[in-house]
């Protein structure tokens, strides 16, 4: 057995609590003060430029400064920051706990009393942060901890910002989690304390119903619903209906103040010492949610979509012979959505290469190109390793697949209308026209088969938006699960909408061809899907799907 590592002469790392692409959280022991702690080890990409290493260190120190400025019983306490061989380690309070996301996933929606306890605790934590001039910027169920002793704590200030600090902008900065991000932030407005109030409302909505407030077929569609769609009804949130409705208001200055949130839930709070989250409590069913009709974002008339997006953004190597490497800037910006002391930096946050602080999250539609998209500096596919994990300590969620250089990655959590949760990792080409999605359904074969997944896909689209489905022979696909793998393709179209208010001329339809491999692996189901413009269906099939899909493998 490997001996326990001692860092800074006092913190002995004992075992891993959670791991992701941004770092590792260790259970550790402080041998000076003789207490258990948690240590967040920041992973520095091997071979990365010195300036990227410096940005990583600055982000870590910013996170530490944010947490160190706060002292509150509903916030995880920061103890120390040390450097080992130039790498930062953050030493935190160890809180034996589960995340609110895991509690809801395992036990179902919260009761009115449980919801009141969570609302009061998180509102109090945010009040303390705002008094210190700090916005959290990523309030969500995965960042709310329910301790084994019943305490509720807000954690992960990895993308927090002090209003007095200069903006740190860089490639791939994370701005929040799509289903919980405030509409004005997604639309590119300045981040204010009111953004945390919206995210608290969205978090309570998810906790009280068992469903996210906004859902889409992909992350960009979710963001579109947040920005342009109506706010979902809070009527399913029980006694917290008024609280959730008051927080989830599109106008930031009209949202219920945090002090008022605490006043509203006070009559629901239990007597001190009450076990609010008993382990023996019966599982509650997911609550039916009334959702507004999906909307499409208006397309500005001065930026028409191209009829043909042009050639593929890179040339594919016919016989890659490189050893698998993890390239900085390419490895998926995906972290374990852990129910641990401290969610690993910016876990499951939404990041785009083109996004900087203050820029809208919804990318503009592609414009008609005057020249073909430039070929990237390395004309070949390159391997990347990412994690599709969704729970603490989850094994078998890491995978490797080859995509083009400089492709951007982001994470999406889906609820899937009764099929159980899944985690989707999206990899998108620099010009936005091509996408590879790797989706994992953990423990899928406890109650489902592949045909259930195929029905789910069809249900995501209206009858006139889904067509051309073709199911192909499965002989060439690798085995590995409880039924034969499936390969199939289909086309979708997103219908045109008016360009702007008062304009009757529609914008162009968006037509996509989608090629999928549905791959059973043990009890899990994996789906590898490549999306290309229908105008490039044949070349997209031969040069992308047929080349990329076979490179997928689950890392044991």
C-alpha cells in the first residue's frame, strides 16, 4: 500500500474524496492541530505554458481569498493555502456530507420543512458573502452540502468574484451552470448579487420538485430557455411557492431580498435538534412541473446563416500513431459533480472557448463566410480524456475519445423523463458547426433497455422536427453490455422563427444530421453522437463520425 503523503510538513493526505479534471479533493489530517481536514489539490496540465500556470494559480488564490473573507456557520471554512513544488493546495473544513443534488436524487424532492431549512441556510450564507462584497456565481444543488449531522452549508467559491477585484478573463472561463444561471448573466449583463438570488430560487425549485427549472436537448437550448423563455411556474414547490416565485424573477431588482426569504420560511423551521434529513425517510416521487412552451432565440437580420458551412474544420489523420496524451486547452473542462466537502473547481459549469467575462453565453449564429474555416495548426484528431461522473466516488465514468484540436468542451446534466439522470459531455468545433456528444446513463440496466433510450430521443422533438431515422446493423460494434449495441442516424430541423418583434419574415431553418452509437457497458449505457449540418451529411459521416466514434473507449 502506498504510504500516505505529507505536504507542507503537516497535512497528511489519506484518501480521495472526489476527483475531476480540475483537481482532486483529499481527506487529510492536520498533524499540528490534530484535526481532520479536506485538501483540494489543483491539477496543473503537464507541459502547459507558464502563463496558463500563472492563471491557474491566480484563480486558486482568488478562490481562497473569497473563502477566507467569509466566516459563517452555513459556509465551509477555509483553513490554509500551501504550495508544494509551485502547485497550490487549499485546506478546508472537512464536512462529512452529501450534496443537495445527491440527496434529491436518492430520496426524491424535499419536504416543506426540509426546503425551508435549505432556503434559510443558503440565504444566510449568501447574505454573509454579499456583505463581504462577494458573489458566489454558481449556486446550485451540487454546491449545497447536507451534512451527516443535519447542518446545511454552501460551498465551492471557485468562480466567486469580489466586486473590488479586477476581472480575470481567459480562455474557457466558467460563468455558471446552465439550468441555474441568472438570465441577465447568460445574456451578457454584469454579474450582481441578484444573480445569486435567482440561482437560489432555481436551486430550491430543483430541490422541491426533483426536476431542473429549465431543460433542453442540449446546453445551448437550456441557456436559450433561461434567456428567452418564460419562468416556470413555482406552483409545484409546495409551501415554498412564494419564495421560489419571488426569487425567479427576470428583472434583477425585483427579486425577493435574502432577508425576506428568511422571514418567509421562518414559520416552517423545525425546533432545534430536530433530525430534518433522517436516513430512514421514505423516498418521495418527482413532482409534476408545468413548463412554458419552448422558445427559440431571435436571429438578428444582419447575421444570416450560411447555406453551406464550408469544409470541415480540420483534416483527419488516416492512421494516428501518437501515444494518448492530455493536451492543455483540449482536455474536457468537466469536473466530478461531487457530493463532497468542496465540489472540484467550477464543476459542471458552462464554459466556452469564445466566452470571456461579460460576453453572452449564447453564441451568435454563424455568418456567411467570405472564406472557408481555417484549418487548425495540427491537421489531425487528438485524444482527450474526460469524466461523465455524476456522484461522489463514482467509478467507470472516465472515457477517452479523439476530436479536433482546440475543440471546446462543456458538461450537461439531464433528467430524461423517467429514464434516470445522465451526464453529457459536449465537444464543439471552433466554428460551432460540428459537435460530438458523449452521454452516460449510470445504472441504466436496472430497469431500462436501448429501445427506451430511442423513444426518449424521439420524444425530445416535435413530429415535424424529427425524421429520417435509420437503424444500422450492429455486427461491427464492440460488445460489452447486457444487449447488443445499436448504431443509427436521424435528422432534425429547428424551425424558423420571426427575426425580431414586429417582423414577420422568418429566419432560416437549422437542419442537422445526427449519427449515434448506443453502447451498453456493464450496467451503464453510453451514447456517442456526432452532429453535422445536413448540407454536409455525407462528408460529415465519412470524415467525422466514421473516424471519431471508433476512438471512443471507457477507461476502466
